[in-house]
């Protein structure tokens, strides 16, 4: 089968590999139908994910059809259409029992697929702990609608869940990339009084306004002023930092009112500084990444009910054999790309 592979620092290649087989009673083999490229794949390519293993098939955002299951798998059966979770988790350890599946103590717990074990930019993928890692897609939900459930939509949903958003709140979201937009959609479900979205790219802000006309938008230079104008207590009640730059990390606490919740969703290239003397007296609560992706059944329900719709994010679709071109487009932000879907051939 064809599998897009991390060969070496800076180099991915489409290789012919053997079809994966069940290695454990709790495994499933999934025939991938649609996959996507994530910014984290680029982080692997450029060496900023040291635990990524050369030779691994990349890709951790995909949907497909169950081909085969181990004898201990109960939640899915061959023929089921499923979303695949970015995170591998056992479901029984202390962290899993508390819903903190990102910290599952299994050796492959957390983000392993497409990083430490073979992922889904391929015709087939082996999913460990299939009862936890797969969710059945309702019949009324298409592959395109379900594509982001296991990764960026899970992230947005988790971020909105932990941010303690109240109906009277002004919520600031920093970053309107794919994960920022998923976060925005999930924050909207909490129905805060006001949502402000900040990004340095005017095209992204236009995309936000086109999808959600009630959202206020601003670039990084104007955002503090806008937040002040539209909040009652000197700053945003809740800030979600999804952009991941030094500037946005600073804006996150600067735009927050005293006693606000600041949720850091972003993954940074380097350490950030908390200037505690400057912040003293603000009494902020920081919550830091990453996602506990265990609410996929709920998000699939919300999609089926028409309350979440991430399909506008898919701006381009390529067949697997042209995945090189898809990466080139995504990496170089050409042609207004937001997300690329990779279609597997029948
Ligand atoms: Zn990802
Ligand atoms: Zn666990």
C-alpha cells in the first residue's frame, strides 16, 4: 500500500509499504478513506518533534472504514465508518479514568499515531486500543464533516470545555487558523455575550466574518483597544491563545481582565516568558495544552445536529498519489488554503 513516510529530517516520501496487521487483541485495522494534513506534520518534517521516529507513516487526522478488529474489540466491527483519534489511550489508567487521556501512561499514550507509530496518510492504518481510539460516524454525517473530529475539532472542543465560559463573558480568541476556527465554533456553543477573534492575516479574519457575522475581529495592533471597548471590567473574561507566537502569548495575558482564565491551546517553537512582576495583582488562571481528545462521540452528535460544521475549512482536496503537491500548497499557504483533504482511491 502507499504510505506517506517521514524518511529523514526535512524529507517525506510516498513509499510502498506492507499493509498493517493486528498486533494486539485490542487493535483495529482501518481502511482510510479521507485524511488531512496538520501543522504538526510539518513540525515533524522540520525536526521540531524529536520523538518522531524516522520511517514512520505520518498523518493523524483521518476517517475510514473498519477492515478488521482484534478479538477484544467491542465498540466497532468491520464495515463501520469511523473517525480516528489523534491520541492513543488505554481507558483504564489513572489519567484515562479522569478524562485526561493525553497523559495516558501506556508507552504509546498520547500523540503516537503518525509520530511514533504508523499513521493515516496511507491506505490503511493500525489503531491500538480501538475501543477508545475509534468512534462510529452517524449515517447522516459525511467523511468531510467528520474529518477533523479526532484532532483539531477535538482540540477546539476541549479548549472551550476547560475555559469556564459564562453567558456574560467577553471571550477573546487569538489565532484564526484551522484550530482557531474550530475553537471559535466550540466557544460559540457556550453562547458567551461576545466573541472577539484576532489574527494577523486579514484573509483569515474575513473567513471568520463570512462564516460568523456576529464575531468581532481585529489584527494584533488593534485588538487591545477593541477588547477594552467591548468588555465591562477592563479586559476579556476568558482568553484562548491558539496562535503560538511570542506576540500572542503576551497579548493573551495583557488582554485578560484581572481574575480571567487564560487557556493556552497553542504549541510553541520555544519557551515563553511570564513577566510575573508586570502581571502581579492580575490573579490570572492559566490552563495549558494539550488536548484530552475523549469527547469525539459528543462532537459527532453536534455535527449530526447541525451545531458544528467544519467543512468550510476544507479548501482543497488531492488524491494520495499527489500528496507531495498537497504538502507544498499547505506549507507555503498558497491559494488561500486552510485545510487540505487527502482522498484515498477506491
Ligand atoms: Zn494535528
Ligand atoms: Zn490510560
